[in-house]
C-alpha cells in the first residue's frame, strides 16, 4: 500500500483534479453558462497538464532534492508538456476551428443549392485542445503552490 504514500503521485493527481474543477467557475464567470463538461475536457484556464507536471516536479524536488536525476527527468518532462500545450496542441485547435467553419459553410451551400445531402450528422472537431501561454503559466503556478501547500499540510 506504499502507493498511498507516494507524495509526488498524489500531488500531481490532486493538481489535475483541482485545475479541472477551477475551469468550471472561471468559464461560468466569463460566459454565465454552467458547463460541467469542462471537468473532463482539454484546454482552458488553468492548464491541468501544466499543473500536473509542475506539481510532480515540485514534489520530487521536495522529496529528493534539486540535484536528483528524478527531478531532472520530471523538469524536462514538464518543459516538454508545457511547450507542447502552447504549441502543437493549440495550433491543432486552430485547425479544428477552421475545419468546423468549412463544414458550416459547406452545409450552408448545400441548403442553398438543395441538391447535395446535408452533413448535419457529422461530429464537430474539438477546438479547445491546447492552451494559451497564460493558461500554461497559471497551471504551472497552481501545481507548484498546491504541492507546497500539501507538503506543509501533510508533513
């Protein structure tokens, strides 16, 4: 049952859950619509990916020190994940937006021409895939501060 004592694992998992939960009230403030699907979605403020990798790296630093090879591995992993979240995944979201607009335009053309079949049943691509740099930044801060708080509360 040593897994229940794995501080880096639990701090990363709690950071993910916390970041995903925070997305719901933040989106409600911005849109005045309550959307519980945000709890299981990707993208948005704050980045749960950034929160997780920074929580993991911070917890490893607390337990093993900044000079440990495990900290080095988690820090590099964190940098890669956060870079990917603001780069490739964000641009994939932009592409999904353009493709969804193309499908909408195509359906409009079909309505006007009345000779082509509608594509209403096609599933929209997920547009909220990646993160803005500010979302990654606040996710990272959340992971670090949450882990430090958990450490002080538990130990």
